[in-house]
C-alpha cells in the first residue's frame, strides 16, 4: 500500500472518529461541522472527476450543486404542503424520502449536464471556463427570479427528510448517511480512475491527437465524465440542503463554484481524497479563523497561494509526494 | 488489377489564396511501402492531415478499404483501419509505456466507456498491448513513464500504439525524424517487416531509409505531385533531381 492510500485511510478514520467522539461528548455542533465538511467533500470529489481526470476547469459546478439543492427543496416543500408538483399530464407528488430526492437530484443534474456539456465541451481553455460560468449564473438568476420557490429569499424546509430505518434529525445518524455516501462516491471515483474509461480520459487530457488517432472521441469521453461529475455534485447539493433545511440561489452562485474548486486545488487535483482534505481544511479555517476575524478568507487566500506556488499536488501531494504513473 | 487499400483522388486544398494541394492523386497498394517526399513546405504534412482526417480537402476524395471516408473525421477513419503516427510524438507522457499501448488496444476494442474493472488487468487488452510492445522492442520498458523514454523509444512506442489497432493501412509522418544513423537503420529494418501486416504511406526526409524501404515514391513540390514511380525511376527523373534530390555532379 502506498503512502497516499495510507493517508486516505487515516483521514477517513479521523473524519469518522471525531463525530463519534463528539456524539459521546454530546457536542452535536462538531458532528454537524464534520457532516458539512463531508458533504462539501462529495461536491469536490464530483468536480475532481472532471477537473483532475478530464482536465475540465468548470467554473459552473454550482449549477449542479444548486440543482441538487432545489430538487430537495421543491420535492420536500410540496410534500410538506401536500400539494402536487403538477397534475398534468401525470400527477406528480412531492417527496420527503431522501433516496427519492437523491435519485431525482442525480437524474435532473445528469440531464442538465448532458445539455450544458454538449454545448460547452465544444470549446476549450478559457472559453470553456466562461461558458460553464455563464450556465451557472443563468441558473442563479433563474432561481432568484422564481417566486414560486422563494426567489431571492430561498426556501425553508421545516423538517429534515426521511431515510428508512433512521432518525435523520439525530446529527450522528445523518452524519452516518453522509459518511457512507462519501465512501461510495470515493469508491466510484477510484473505480473510474483505474478503469478503461479512466485510462482514455486521462490520455485525452494529455494528448487529444493521440486519443483521436486510436479511434476514441475525446468529446464523448469528456461529456461522459462531465455528466458523471455533475451527478455526484448534485448529490452533495441535495445533502447540503437537507443539512441546512434551506435552499437559496446562492447554491448556484459562482462563488460556490469557486469554493468547490478551492477544495480540489487545496487538497490536490486528481488526488482521490484531495477534495476531502481541501473541504475539511476549508471548514476548519472557516470555523477557527472565522471566529477571530470576518476577514478569514485572507488567510485562506494566502494558503491557496502557497499551495499553488509551492505544492502543485496540493496538501495531499505535500504529504504523500508526487503522484507516480503506475500500472 | 490490385485494389488499393488507400486511395487519394484529385485532392485540392487552399489556405486562403495559397493552394497547398493541387490535384493530388496517389494509391497505397497491399504490402507496399509508399514514400512521399519533397522539400520543406511542399505540403506533405498537410496532405497527411487530409488523409488522416485532421483536415477536410476542398475537393477530391479519400478512399479507404473501398469506402469513401472524405467526410469522416480522424476518429472515424481510425475506426475504419487507418493508423497514424505523428511527426512530433503525440503520447500520454505522464502514463507508462504499457498504458499508452493499452490505449490503442482500447480504441480498437470500440468500448472505451467501461467504468469498472482495471484497464491494466483486462487480459485481452493487455495481451494485445504487450505483443505490440514486444514487437517494437519495448517490452522491458513497459512500466517506464513515457516522459522518461528517449526520442527513439518514443518513436517506437508510437508505432506500437499503431500496431495495437490492427490497421488496414499505416500513415507515418516522418518516422525517422530525430533518430541518429543507428536508430534510423534499426527502424528501417523494423518497418520493412511491418509491411506484411499492412501497407505504409510515409512522409520521410531520410533518403537512405526511403531508398531502402520504398516500393514506390511520390514526389510533392508546391502541393503538386511531380512524379510517382519506383526508386530507380525517381532517382533518374530529371525534374525530381532539379526540384528535390539534386545531382551527384
């Protein structure tokens, strides 16, 4: 087992142990804090699939995060008010079941990623960054101007959604759900990276001409990973909305896209647990430095600058060393 | 009459007012090595691009295995059996030699969207990749990161990737470029054996290699075919001597 794998296991053990300790010490706030870090980690892992493996610098991933959030908000609000989403052509009711909400979020985002990806992946470089940003902002302004679901004020959900057999209002039980989902998402990301698809995608990032010359379409590879990445990020959005029991247009904002990208860069682009490290450090800085100063982002900025200049593999790269090609 | 594997028919291409291909026609017959030579700027690489699908000709046709592929892109032409190597090596430099060869095998399998199972451990792909590496003499470098290979080894790897595609025809853009005398001779010997698998259309400046390998040579000057013929015919062609080869005196 290499150093990075050991580091990943150690990290996940710590992220499991801290809430368990907090539960016994009756510190629910700590559990919620770690849960938040894990949900943002899932969003980061989603982006890292596109950014790390595919080299797709998407500045619009908040679009999927927001779609996940609004999928939860819309379904749950209709379930709470006992009003259908629509009655024609079929009657569609709301839902307060987490699995139903997750599947809805994933399907809706997958569809949105397919459409936006099919358009934006015809560009590259700075144009791709700009077009993804534009799509994200389009959804943001749509949410702001959509009064049926709270508009600019957002939408509050009064009771956390349900998961069969668990009390989701209990912080440790909700944490357990999120932790298991993070493990599943990490397993998916690891499987993709080592799969035939991962090999082709990684090669397309390095040499588009080579991949074309062996009869593989780089566009289709990138579209596939973009959709997969959007689906994972949407799951994080649905969980984030459930954690806060609130959704607002800010979930769609470019600042949110930027934050998700910060998790990835901070922890390490293309490193499996890079976004987990990044999101955890981000939440820790926000918690500890945010208590000292409103301007804590300055320290985050300095840290990010140091990482980008001196540790291209992010914090994971700093500890585990340079990523080596291996087969 | 022998049916050509690859046929270029009256290709024309303009970049603005500059005509880079003028009514170019040539054939690649089964089992042959057809060399395309000419001075720098003659339009050889542009013609290769049009044959491989990177550029669309303004007029004319490209026929591969009896099918018109003129409107198809690089990906589709590769799937139809055209294997290309590049003037400047186009490889996944961060990956290992084996992973690069696997990529070719994966492309040839037609199913690159599998997200489960290990690419490296998939026995069918691995066997094809290892056989190709063995054939070009890179078997002992399989686990080396490609960026660490010498220039000559990268050329060998390009050919190994092309081999994994089991193509109908090879199109090689200056395979000897940057190789020393010994490297060039070794590769010449190897390409000579490769023609049994599929015919080769190659652009090349190394005339020693061209004269040693080519069954036929086409000479391109200012985008126009000056002559096509055997080595002896091209050597004796006065127009070719004046335009490209020069004379011994």
